[in-house]
C-alpha cells in the first residue's frame, strides 16, 4: 500500500490483521522474490495485487517482523505507506475504508511513481498534475502545506529540466504545446512504463496514437529523433 489506509469496522465479527512495518518493506519483497521467483517472473508487480499471501511464520523465519491484531466493531485500523498487510474476516461484518495522505507523504508519493515506473505499473493519478493543481491554489493552502508543495515542485522542475535537456541532445528539435489534463488518462499513458504523462511526452508521426514519457524517449520507435515531437 503506497498511502495511508484507514478501515473502520462498524459492526459484526472481528477482522484479523497481519502487517509488516514499512522499514522492512524491501526485506519482505526480497524474501518473497527469493521464495517464489516464478511468480514474479510472470508478474513483476505481484506485491501490488491482492492475490498473494505468504505464511507469516515463513516470513518471520527469514527475519521479517510480522505483527498481528484483531480489530473489533467500533475500532479503527490505520496502515502506513509501504507497510504490507493482509488479513481475513472471522465472520460477517460491515466496514468502510479510505485511502488518505498527509503533507509529509508528498516526497513518498513521488517515490511511488518512480517505483511504479520500474514495474511498468499504471498510476492511479498523475502526481505532477496534483502538485501543479495544488500550487495553482496556493492561496487556499496553509503555510506548512504550501511549503511541502513548493519543495516537491522544485524537485519536479529540476528533474523535468534534466530530462528535456537530454531529449534535446538526443536530437528531438520540434515541440508542440499540449494540454494533457484535457486528455483521458488512457490516452496519455507512456507506452513503455504506463506512467500518466502531464508535464511532457514524446510522440512520433509513425505512431500517432502512442506516446512515451521522457524517461523512455529512445524506446518509442526506430525513427530518427528529428521526426519525433516533444509535447
């Protein structure tokens, strides 16, 4: 889970939870990949799907701390970013849940996008677009939140400048203005990594219905760079 997750058990039988702290996320991932390599070969983002569980005793035997709790009616459970968790209901119950984030999540949200890019996994929303929209309404933000947005925006802009310079040196010389926020998400996904493009993308005349993010500018097609456009 890449954001905070809150579940309130309203009524009914308890729910049993198993969880591993965020600081051992990489250790848990390493153990899972070592014990079930064939699953990750066919589905690299396996741990982001709700389809796989490993015996907690097995994880603990390999040094991964696992905690257990029972949630009863009227109680809340909050999990934090990168804290892997699973569980089961002990019977019929009724609950409601929500994903949420606080201002200190912004840097982690950007890390999530980078992680998803490596897995070729679709992002639920564009992090860059969210930051830009928040910045455009900075007068409505309190000072602490505005500061967090400002810091994240600096990181975003510096990275974008480096990527655009790399694309220019590659030989892409033409550019066209594009309002990506007006496009449906499935029409502005990088054909390589599935990232939702917002600040920029690369397209070519030979594949007018496809684009790639600047990280994968060399992987769109075999045409010479001067035929491509920076959008």
